[in-house]
């Protein structure tokens, strides 16, 4: 008998809540029979929706709260008065062991603040990072940090690399993911000090990854790299630039293919191939970013995601929960720190990480 | 009678030198009859090539040098022993008034170092920046810095905005270019201190631009913004991410359209529309980045550009030279600093800029 997988949901988050959340949960449940949900939010809105999805209704529990985090709430406001909101309670359910992961849409800053406050960072991790899968010409690759930390030092970057490699092993099924630091050139001299130092640390580290050094922005779509590591400012800009470029080309392509009768006929002939491409690039099929490095799984769905997109984010939560992402990260951190110990490093930061890991293991 | 436009070229720079350089010059000359060239490099390789292009041959002067900068030369090496190289001499020709602009392919770091050393920065500019036109869904927009400065403060960003707006007025013909700072969110609270301070300074500045605040990576391809301002690290990553994404989609599209007989037939019908799109996105049609903020025009061509691409870079040089880019920047800086003076600012940095401008005016 398979064990039930329980996911907590904030029904009130995102641009089209609660409809999209409930519909997305229903799609996810059709795919995974042992899935159950804990749904937090306004029951006067959720319960009527559930009558449309009888199978979903039978495998979920609604916990009512009037309070919700709005899209403009600042992280500080979320921390002050958001812990009993639908978002805060979804995360608390993970902390209490009632759910194995929370899936949340909407206000990213508030999610990050509440998740960090309620779940705390894993031993050995100074700062959590936001990671997601991006489409490439060969398949998908993992990128982090996508915006959790505007400024990062070398220790943050190394920890991101360890977490990203664990993510890739979990989701992409690669034993030693090809991992690179995003930089303005591939030569060792390029970049700022944090990147240069992180490069040196990763070259010497004993982690289950194939560290290949620096990659430039070109490397993002090519699919030669499994894990792209960067600070949250650059990662956020790169992610949105890639999305913006894809949207621009899609808009131009649509316009070009509608330009003449000839091109319209051509589009009809090529339609099934074009739809497959559209599908591969559709952000809803890559929805679901993970707040890595917390003592518990929190998955962020894009605020504007469709129900199909929200179901993808639930799919990421299931993958992470079933494949023990947290365990992989803990073990890799232990190995990494024991390498440093063997080299008799006297760095204070490293020692702090080691101590944290030992205390908890 | 139109005055001759003289452009200096480093014939030995780029992946396919000197062939691409000479062929590109010939293409540019066909378009602009009053164009003349000063070509620096190995005459034993240049002169035989010129025999293929009799019109070009008649309007250029070859100045021989054996020395050249190679792709792996570091900026420091270029400075130590590169001043009499073909690259150094091309830039020196601008300094000496023998040419109105230099167009160089290849080693960007060496170009930047030599250009800055030989030409010096304009009064009021602390650091030069690399700017270029990017394709958007509506036309083109200017982006800077694309990699000249890995770390930037608020004064650098403000100066980049002033220079970028002058670029857009010169090349895009917009009287008040919509200018934005690239950031991880559009709210005033987002981003690092340099960005937040630059935002404040630009809101108060009196410059011929329509400053619209922050834009995210999504804004790059949309075409709603004429000038996107960022530090060189982020700009380089964003530029290359956009290029990488466009290449990825082109590769996927090509694969999709070759997948079946049906899609191949469709491609035939749609071929003229698809070619027009390919043309709009072709980096060779947007080649030619400008080192902004120097006392003289230096244009960087992509090292791997085709001869058509090199001709585009020469086209950018002509646009800049004919439309007095440097004059526009100087006047805008004067206005900007007089605004600050009127506000009786006591910032040391601002005063230094003012003094520099006054000394030279």
C-alpha cells in the first residue's frame, strides 16, 4: 500500500485564487492517486468550488481562515500579521508535520519571509535560495537563486551549488549534474570576488556534481549545463530576460505567420509541430520554484499561472517530497564540510557550518 | 559637397580577420559613398584582399604594423605592449583626428583598456560603458552597460542613463527616450542601494529623457522602453541570456519545422515570413556596440560577426559620428549638474563632476 502524500495549499494566493488553486489541485489529483490536500483559506469560497470536483473533495480537508496575504503586502507586514493567514498556516502545516510540502502562489517576498521564519534554514545553509527548472534546447536545467537574495557572498554561492545539484539529481535524474557559476566570461580572471572565490571552493569540493567552472548567459538555453548558480539579483534578471525574449519571439512569430495567406497556409501544415514547441516553452509546464535550504518543503507557483501551471507546481512538490531532497542536501553539506576539515581550513565561516551540521546530525 | 567620413579599422581583430573586416568595409562603402577608411594591420595580408574590392581600394589607406592584440591578451598586456598594435593605432587615429571613429572586432577587454587609456573619459563621466541596440517586438532599444564595469555605484548608473538617452536620441530618433533601470521588481523598495539611489537621482534630474523608473527582465523584449540601464555584470548576463534564448528557440523551431513532411510543406509556404523574422533577430543586423563616455568614438564589433555584421558596426560608427553623440552627452551632463547645483547639493561626488565639466567648458 502506498502512503498518502499530503500537500498543504494556500487557496487564497495568486491572481485567480481560489479557482485556479482548486482546479490545479484537481488536475494534480487525477495524476497521482495517493495525493491528499490540506487547503487553507475562506471556506465560503472554497467549499462551493469543491462541489465541482467530487474526487478532489473526498481527498481534501479545508481549514478556514479569513486572513490572507495580499499581493502588495511587504515581507515585514507578512511577518507581523501573516502567521495565521492562509499562507502562514499552509507553511505551519509543513512545520507541524501535517503536510509534506506547501504549494503557494502569489506574493514571493511574503512567502520567503514567512517560510524562513516558520521553518528556519537547514543547518549549514546561511540563506535559502529560490530554484526552478528552465526549458533548454535539450530538456531542462536547474537555476538558482532566482531572487531570494539580492546580494550573495562566496559561501552563499557554494551552498546554492550544493542545493542545486541535489535538486538536479532529484528531478532530472542525473547522478553528477554538470554545475556552473553564471559569469561575464569563462576565464578565471573574470567576475567579482564572490564568484572567483566560489569557483575556487567548488573546484576543491567533494560533492556529487561535475563542476565545470563558469558559464555565460549564452549557456542558459543550450542544455549543456544541468545547474546554473548565481546570486538572486542576476538570476531574477536572467530568468525574466529569458521569459521576455521567448515572449517577444513568440509574438513576432505569430505576427509573421499571420502576415500573408501563404504563411497562414504554412502554419496550418506545421501546426502540430508548432504546438509541441509552444508546449515545451510554455511557462506553465515549468511552473514550481522551490525555496531551497529550509527545514521543510515550500514550492512557489507563479502568481499568474493557469490551473495546469498550478498542477505542475504541485508535481514539483511531489517529486521533492518523494525523493528526499532535504536528505540529499544534508549529506552533501556534510561531505563538503568534511573535505574542508581534512584540508585543515581555519576559515571561521566554514567552522561555523561544520559545527551546525554536527550539532544536528 | 559632402565631407569625407574617415573610419579607422583594426584589420587584425576578430575570429576571421582580416577577410571579414575588408569585406565588411566594402559592404559599408557601397551604402555610403563619402566613406573612407584608415586600415591598420599586416599589409601583406590586407593588400592582396583589397584587389578583390577595387572601389574600396580607392578609398582607403593601409598603415602597416606587424603587431596585433590576440584574443587571449589580457587588458594589462594590451596596455603594456599594445599601443602600437593595429588595435592601438586604430584608436590613436581617432585621438589624433585622423579618423572620426574606430571600429574594432575581437578582444573586448583589450579594446576597453586601450580606448580608455588613449582617449580618456569625457569630463563628467567616471567610467565609460558599453552600449548597443537590441531587437524588441516593436523595433530596437538601447541597453548599457553590457560589460565594461562589473561593479557600479549610483553615479555610474546615472551617467549611463544620460549617455544611453543620448544614444537613443541619436540612433532611434526619439526626442525624450523612455529610460528605465533594470531591477528585480518595479517597486521602489526593491534592489540594491546603488539602484535605489540612482532611481532617486534620475527622478529629480533635468535631462531630455522620460525616466519611467524600474523595469524587470521581462521589459527587455517588449519594446516599451527605449533605454535600459544596468551595471556591466547584469547587462552582460542579460544580453547573453537573451541571445542564448533566441538561439535556443531558433534551434527548437528549426527542429520542429523539419520534423514531418507536413511541417516541411508548411515551412515552404511560410518561408518568406520566417526569413523576415530571422532577419530581424539576426545579431549581425544589430552588431556594433559603442564605448560611451570617451573623448572619441570607438565601436566594438562582435568577434564572430559576419562581413554583413561588421558593415553594421561601421554603420553605427557613421550614425554616431554624423549626429554628434559626444556633444549631446556633454550638454546633458551640464544640464544635469546645473540642476544639482541649483538644489545646492553638498555631495562631494556631484561637486567633482561639476568641477570637471566647468574646467573643460
